[in-house]
């Protein structure tokens, strides 16, 4: 990869990180929960798109920076490290599932597969994060596991939105000329 391709991907990763941060800041709908302070937002959808377009390294970095920076600046600093780990795991699963379909963007069904994996990953990582957050405040493991499960409403809504929106947005971006080949990922 040449220097200009690296620079282009670095600039796009920074742009995605900023868009992720803004996407969470502009539209977030808080939901009540026993564990944590979850909310509905577009951050995960944008992280999935970043990984699909930029690849694992740059996409994961964009997601970790955008989501992590939001947490640090908006009262979630104590658990921002969990958000960063969640973003990296989400990026890894998206990259693996996208690789499993051969990075094919011609069939929307394959893109729905990638977004389904992303949505399920988000639910699992949110549950794990909820357990860790509950343990951090001193609950027992059993109470933490149950409390985290009952707090998955926002994660489930975000996951369903991811499954529906990601393939559509990705196809639109490809149709306007923003694809993996042009970005230099493939």
C-alpha cells in the first residue's frame, strides 16, 4: 500500500470517527435500565460501515475513537474502556463475516448476513459489558448477569436497526462510488 493510499485511509478513518461521534451526539434516545445508562444511537451502524469500507484496522480505530471519545466527553469515562473493547470486537466480527462472503457487495442478502453478525455481536458484547459494569459497583455475579440481561433493550433496538440500515446505506455508498476498491482496502 502506497503512502497516498495510507493517507487516504487515515483521513477517512478520522472522518468516520468524527461522524460516529456526531452520530451519537445528535441522536440518542436514553432508555431505563437496571445496569448502565443505555441509549439508542447510530454509532454502531457507522462503525460497521467504517469496517466494511476501510477494513479491520482503520475501521476498528474509527469506531474505538468515535465511540470512546463520546463516552469520555459525556459522563461515561469510567466505562469508556469497555466501549473501546466492544468496538474492536464488533470490528473483528464484521471483518470476519465480510471476509467470509468474499467482500461481495453485489448481493444485498450477503450484506444482511454481515449486519446480522454485527447485530448479534453487539447484543452479546453489551450483555458482557453490563455484567462487568454491575460487578464494578459490587453486585454478585448472578445478580450482574440477570441485571445485564434485563438491560438489553437498547442494545437489541440498536442491533435490529443495524441489521436493517447497514446493507441499505452500504449499497447507497457503493452506488455513489465509495467502495472498498476506491478506498484502497482490497
